[in-house]
């Protein structure tokens, strides 16, 4: 089993090459974020705040929101949650846009009426769009950022002839990640779960990122020896959150893969709060 060392300022982390453990990387980034927030509060009197607007009462969504609140508590970022009927959503967003104490706004997806999703995320002021989902967003979406950090942190090279597959073309992961990597001139092919030839083609790829929310979609026969698999899918199966990777794939010892828990998810929350900090820092720069 390959072991290598990732070095950070003031810290050295020994990591297992077989598993891409986002939680380990997130812990180091969190230390840096806490310092940045203290500097904003002490030097500039800026108290970073995130507002989450939620329209669906769901135990799964509540779990995600609680994790964001807990993370904010750890680094002294205030997190306020607004549970509202979807009919009141646009009014709440407008009010938060105009509140100078709020630096980041999230429209917690999905909405009850998903046809209104783009209008809702577009209603968030671009400078406060920390999810990076609006048409005028100035910040990158959190999950693609998390995947970039995860691969870079484990020295997974994406250039130099690597063939990359992205499975899933959704607004949260697949679509923005493909745009980001294609802009970097990486060799990227995008599939969705309905692509007829996907399973025949996947074994030729060196890196596979999957984010469909279809449990067990990617199986061992889809992945070649030595490949890297990033499972960013989330689905509920018998009350348990599972990814796109099938159990037989996780039994392989000849690939590098994210763990069932602690892979992309922790880093996604981390990158979300990185965007909140950037938004708060921008208010300081704009006031000078």
C-alpha cells in the first residue's frame, strides 16, 4: 500500500494513497479559516455570517444544515437558517440581499417546485452567492472546488494525457466541474446515468468523478486497474446515505477511491465556508 506525505504550513499529514480522505484535508483548512475569521472580527469588525434559506422539511436536508451550522460554530461564522414556504422564498432572498450583516446566502436545494430553482439561485446577489449557482456568480461552486482540493491534496494529476470521465451533469457538481476542467484543457468526457454506452466506455478512463445520486451505479467492471474514483453522489437507501459506487467497487485494492464517509462531503462544507470568508473579505476591500 502506497503511503506519501502531504506538507502544509506548520503541519505534516501522513495519508493513505488508497483512500482520498477529504476529512483529513478539511481539518487543516479549517485551522486556516479560523485564523482568517479572527482577523476579520478583530482587525476590521466584520463578523462573517451565512444565511441558509430552506423550503423543504426533510430529515436529510436538516442533517446537511446541522453540519453547516456546526462547522460555522467551529470557526466563529454565524449561520442563520430560514425555513419558509416556497411562496415566500423570493421575498426572503431580497431581504437578505439588502442586509449588510449577511455575507453569504444559500438556497438549500432541492426546492419543492424544482422548476423555480434557477430563478431562485439567480435572485441571490452575486457577491453573496456562496454556492456559486447563479448566472452571475463570482464565486465557484463548493463541490467542484472540493474535488479539486481533494485531488490536488493527494497529488492526483489531471493533465499529462489523463483521460477523465464525469458521470452526471447536474447543476451542483457535474456541470460546473466539467466547465472548470474543460477551461483548464483537461481531457474530459461527460456522461449521465442514461448514457447508453457509458458502462462500455468507462474502463478506458484514468479518473472517474461520479455525482448522479443513483446508488450502486458505478461497479467494479466499470473501473480499470489503477484508476482514481471520486464518488460525489448521494442517495438515500433504507435510511442510509450512500454514494454512486457499488459495494464490489469498494472491495478493490488496486484503485484509489473516496471512502464511503469523509470523502468529498467534508471538503464541500469547507469550500462553502471558504466562499463565505472570501465574500466577507470583499466587503472589507470594497469599503477601503
